[in-house]
């Protein structure tokens, strides 16, 4: 067995799991906690995609270390959860999401052990939505059924494209045939699942998009997420940019996506998400409604609300270092209060992604702020046709959805706004 090199010390956040420290007096007065979700990050993948800026790592083990260290990593996740329990004690978990990386690299037996440990420590809401991200490149028959038996209730299948040329350009490890087989298997094994696609791909035409939608909709997914390919910093595509469709073609693609999904009975409830009635992703809705989530795993982010503050946390990023730190009870690398001036933007960054927007009461409950804190940008956004509102609710217009980044930026602290 190869030896594991000694890792240098990693900075940890002092008092990150000290509930008394979190409950000390502060600037906010939150009457109640929002719903709580659990996010679990499984960081390894077969190949790093050139567009991906997530904390994902190719596994390149050899010899005795050829397999992903599943059991050690799950031990670390359980230790991380144990250390964080005082911060969420007594609260009910409404949803669980296992993301990555490629969580479906982990055996169903490992997922079963992980979920068993979670159930032993946290109170789960009856019918708790438990989602696992799956890659068609790790698909094998009956594997999805085994995840269902382990307690997973929903798959998110990362297809991205049904075109072999686009899949190759995106660095995906599966082909069209595997993608179709994985979606068909998900439909048989689960009552609900999500199909992930991307558009505005290198060399993609409107005709090519039509073919993608033909295939995706023929599989009758209850939920479809369709993301515009963007070039993120610190990715391979950022260093070697591919030729992407012009903006006017990308807008035409989005219009066609909205038309085709609506005709197929999939309602657009979020800027990139379409679902049949009853199949919206509850976990993502909690993010977008500024709910709380405890993040476990390498590089995982979390947001937790207390009586007088809202705290964001980040776990140690490197998987090997994360395992060592988590097993020592020190997985949190950063833990900071959200500044009062940043709360409106933090809330709007999420809530304005939803077609139905948010209620004025919800803004007060989730931020602890009075509606007067956002009166001026609300009026400006409404005057520009980006928002609509009544006495109870605020929502983005169709124009607001099309220019979402501009709309969200209007709620930045005044000193941070562009002229």
C-alpha cells in the first residue's frame, strides 16, 4: 500500500461549531428559523469537465489505491456531522442533496451507510426528498434501483447533451446511447427524477437544439434543468475558450426551450428549471427561498440562521485534507456572519430566480430586515420593467428573467453597484 504524504496544517474557523458563540447578541432579530436542508459533497469524478468550476477532482489512484476511498470519506462525513450537530440540534431536515463530483461513483452500499448515519443523528421530515446526482458514465443496470433501496428518492441525471460530438467537446465520459439508457433506467427506478441539459454549446445550432429537445422530451422527464454554458474562471475553457453561439442565437434557443417545454407540460418555475406539477426540486427551492442548509464534505458551503445572525460556512476544500480535518473534528475552514448590508443582495440572488418571486413577509422572516431596506431598488427595478409587485408579493417579469444578473445587481450595497 502506498503511503499517504503528510499534509500541511489547514486553517480552521475557531468556534465554528460553538452554538453559544452563534447565539450571542447580534444585529438581527429572527423570530423563527427557515426550513433546513442537508447538502453532502462527494468530490471525485472520472474526468474533470473543461467547463466545470465545482470542487471536483479526478481520481487517479493506482495499485492498492485504485478505488475512491469511500469508507474513509464517509467516516469523515459522519465525523463532520457529529461536530456540527449542536448548530442544528432539534431542527427537522426537509431535504438532502448529494452532489459532486460524481456521487454515483460511490457504491449503493456506501450511500446506504451514509444515509443510515444521517437518520440516526437528525430528524428527517416524513417523505424527506433525498436526491443523488448521477452520471450516465457510471451507469450500470440495477445500480439506480440499489440507490432507491438505500433511501434515495430522486436522481439528478447529468446528461448535458444527447449529441456525441457535443459530449466529446464537453469532456463527458458517456455517449448518447448511455445517456438514453440511464434516463430510461431512472424513470423505471424512481417516481421522480431530474434530467440535466446544457445549451449554447460549442458549434450548436438552432436545428441541433431542436434535436436535443426532441430526444429529451421523448423520454418524458418530470423535471428538466437546462443551463446556458458559461465560461467560468479557472477552468480549461477559460484558458482555451471554444467558439460559442452568438448571443442572439442563444436567446433564440432559450425562447425555443421555453416554448417546447411548455407544450410538453413542463412549467418554468425557475430561470433554468422546468417541471410537471408536483415534481419541482424541493431542495433547490429551499436554496432559492433563502432557507438554511448544512453543508458537509470537501469544500461544501452552508448557511445557518440563528436568533441574531445568519452565518455562512465553508469546509476544507482538498479531499485528503478534508478527511484528516473532519476526522479530527475541525472540518470548517471559514465561518462568517453575513453582513447586514449584504443581506438584501444575498436574498435577491436566490429569490429572484423564481418565477413566482417572494412574499414581502418572507423577506422579513428570512433576513430580519424591514421592507424599507429594499424600497429604493424595488422602485427602480419596477420602473425599468424588471419587477412586478402587489401588496403581498414581488416577482421578476419576463424581461427581468431575461436580464436576471442586471436585476439582482440592483440590490447590491450602494458602494458595490456599477454606475
